C-alpha cells in the first residue's frame, strides 16, 4: 500500500500527460502498481484492521505538538527537550511508554517545523475557485440557546455561496460540509482556499500540514487546496462576507434545530435560493456566473466518501469510554475493558469492537470542552433484566417517567425482574422510547401486560397508530352460559 503523497504524485504525473511507463520509471514503482492507483476511485479512510498495533504515544501526540508550538514563542535556551516532554507526559498524562518513542517523535516534528514551504495564493479568482470558512451562529436546540458554527463555501467569481451547520469546527465537520455541498452541486471546485486556523490544516512556521482525513478527501475528489497566510483575512474576504450574509438572512430570528442532518438538507436549498439577482460589479446575473463556475469545476467522484476519523480506545470496567478528555460515552455494559475503534464523524460517534468488527454503539457526537456523559438506556436495560439488583442506582431509572418509576420501585426482586425483562424485549424491537410510553399507558389503565402484549402495544405507539376503541358487549355470553330467571306467565 503506497502512502497518500505517493499516490497523489502518481495521479498528478498522469494528469500532466505522462504515460504509465514514464510514471513507473520516474517513481520506481511497477507498472501494475501505477495502473492500480490510477484506476482507484475510492480513497475513503477505512477502519483499521484488527491486526494493526497503534503506538502508545498516539493519544499524547496533540499534547506534544502543542508544547512544541508554544516553544516557538519562548527563548531558545528555555525550550522543552525531548526528555522534559517525556517527564511531563508521565506526570501530567500518565504516559507509560518509553523515552525513545518520545525522542523520535519530537525529532521528526522539529524537523518538519524547520522546513520552509512557502504558500502562494492566487487572488485572481478564476471560475471554479472556492473559499471555505466558519462563523459563529446561535440556534435553539431542545429549548436552549446553543452556539454552533456555520460552514460556508463561496465562489468569488460568481459571488455565490452555500452553507451547512455543525456543532464543531473539526476536520470531520469540514469534510462532511464539503461532501454535502459537492453532492448538492453535482461537481467539485478545482481549487479551495481554506483558513489555516480550521481543524483540517495546521501551519507550523511556514509549512502547512493537512490532517489525514482532509488530505484523503482532497485526493478522493481531486481538487487543489491552499491555506491562507496568518493574519490575512483579506485572502478569504468573499467567504467571510458570505457567511455574515447567511447568518443575517437565515438565522434571524434564531431557528430551532432538532435534527441537524435534516436541517442541513433544507439549509442547502435555502442558501442556494439566495444566489439571485445581478453581480454587484459584473453586468451579468449571478446564476449565469454560477454556471460558468460549475463548468470550470471537476466532475464528481460517484464513489461515496466516508468522512470518519478512527482512533483506538479501550472501554473501562463499566463498558464506557472517554474521548477527547471530557466526553464519556456508554458503549456496552457487556463489553468492559475491551479494545475498540472509535470513529469520529461530524454528526455521530461509532464504536467498533476491534477484534470482531461489530458495531457496539452509535451516539450523537458531543463537542466543546464541557464534560458530557452520553448513555444508552437500552444497553443498560439488557444488563438490568439479568441483574435487577442494580436498578435503584441505574441510569435507566432516571430516564423513566415518575409514575412508572414509582411502580417499579415498589416491586420485589422477582416482579421487578419480570417487568424489566418485558420492557427490554419490547425496547429491543420497537425502541426504548416507545416501550416506556407503552408501559406507562398500560400502567395508567391498570393492566399488567406480558412481554408480548407490551411489544405489540409499543409497536402501535412507534407506528403512531390510534388506540383501538374497545366497546364489546359481553351480555350475550351471560345469556348463553349463565342460568337465566324463568319468565313469568
């Protein structure tokens, strides 16, 4: 498997008109290898194989990068040595690896930081060139005001733009926003100018480093990317003005967002509808200029790209895992101390068993520096129906409505086990919310249902079917089966 830079070099040589034989001679690779990567259409990141062995230093590399970046502002005789970084890793982050790993990584990072790599920005915006950036917006999520981030892509040539809403500014959000807009447009900008302060690229001295996910996306769709210079907002002034325009026209008053993916689908259409009128300088309509932008764009790769970043983790004794230092997710109580892969997406987080490749859980992704705890009551319910003794202090109890919680609190161990088992069976097929609503409704009617009864009732609730009208006259059975008084003559 060739590295991504090598693959990109091969494809670039081919785009310059060189033959497969010439490319093989220049790169030193076999002709079959060259042809293989020229024919490839899918460069999505794959969940690493179970046999791969990540370095124990991987979770600590961002911490080391931050130290080295801060050292650039410190007197050279008072900067961190590799040994001092090793000592801090052990004291502050519980690092258990060896010194050599740290020394090798620090040496490599310092070498990259010392290499110059000037980035030239073409300010003459030709058709097919785009800019991307984020701006802050406030939205109402479940009744509370939440600060989120509006991702905007603009075409300076036509002065048009499209936007998407995300909870973070990570590489996953950038890539997902680009994918959504590419699919909506049906084409890909030939050049994209990106702010170096985003999560996709990072500037170290004069060198711009792309994260693996963004680089994979760029290779997958074939577009060129350039990073802005530091403190040079004028280089992406068009997209900044466009983001402010969308914020004013699409987010005033503050919209309510319940499903961010569904909201983004509508947001693409609403932002596209604002691309109207005539260009403020050119004597042409904006839509005519946008068509010229599209004609200069690249063809869309029909193979889907999965904007997901995978990292290795291990669950704790409760079957939970804490990522990014503050966000704890309930993976599976039945999988304590288990090696897993965590896939970070723009909308959700996936947890995959490292040995079996089984998807253990999928949760909405949490962002920000505040501590969060995301749990799955259904997973815990599966354990409780076998071990009801933990019900009193479980997260399941806290999610139940007051009437149902009081009912279960009053039950003995045998009755409680039976109730939890029926609730779990119904929730496993019809969903936790529908099962709880069904049991609460039956409780109000004074009915003690079997597991099958509760499942059928929950299915009706999940399908949003009206309750059946029960008005059966049983007196006919009384007349047929019970002795009747003799009629008087």
